[in-house]
C-alpha cells in the first residue's frame, strides 16, 4: 500500500517539546486569528484533500484493500464530502481547530490501521472522528443530537465512535506543534477552481 495515499500530511514522529493535549481550541484559534472567510477556505481544503486522497487511492488500485467494517456502506453517500463537513461544522458549532484535530485523528487512524479511505467509508469516519474531537476538545457529549444531524441512530453513532477510539489506540492527545503543521497546511492549501 502506498502510505502517501492514506496520509493527509506528512509530519515527522519526533517528540515535541509541547506534548500536551490540545483542549483549548478557542485559544489556538484566536492565536491563529481565524476569520469566517478562513474557516470556509479550511473546510474546502479539508474536503478537497479527502477527495484527492480517495482519487489517489482509486488511481493506485487501492480499493481492493478497503475494509468492509463498521464504517463501510454498500452505496455511495448522496451528500458530497464538502457538504457533509459543512453540515457537521455548522450544526455542531464546533471550532475550526476542533475540526482540524478530527482530521489529525483520521490521519492517525489511517496510519495505525493501514486504512484506505473511499467514498463508501469517509462519511462515517468523518462523523466518528468529529464526535470524538468535539467530546475531547470542547467537552460536549450529546450523541443524540449528533445522531439526528447525520441521520443515524444513537446506537450506530456510539458504535462508530467506540470503534474509531479503539483503533486510535485510545490516543486523543495531539501536540500543539503538530496541530500548527496541519493548520498551516490547510490554511495555505491550493484549492481547485
């Protein structure tokens, strides 16, 4: 498997001097001076990056390695990745830093599990990752509310979240340095026209 096709950005694995959890999302967001326009650009960049990864996986004939697990559905979602990210972002009122951290979780999940993103698993991975990120970084815990947003049951969403958390090896801590790398990457991302 080509690891570059499942990784969003390449960060080195050295231990940072700031190995603390990022659970002060608002402080980080204020530090980076995130404007509403910048939020929209970052959301577009995240969605395009996920689409690019999936396209690369298809081009590299990686679909045969897609796992038929809890995230996999037999049909493609009718909502685009960008619209889905926007739906989650607006409905949950999560901060942009919490969204970026959820993408860091997806990256870690793919690396740890040699996981291939596809159009048949990315939406469910996104909601599980966002839910964990919101709970960890913003102390919000209303799974029932989130399940209504994405049109699934509480039971299903709890299972997605638990499975994702287990596959992350219960590791939700991200360094500020790594967060900044992701923030810089998405805030400077070249968008398709």
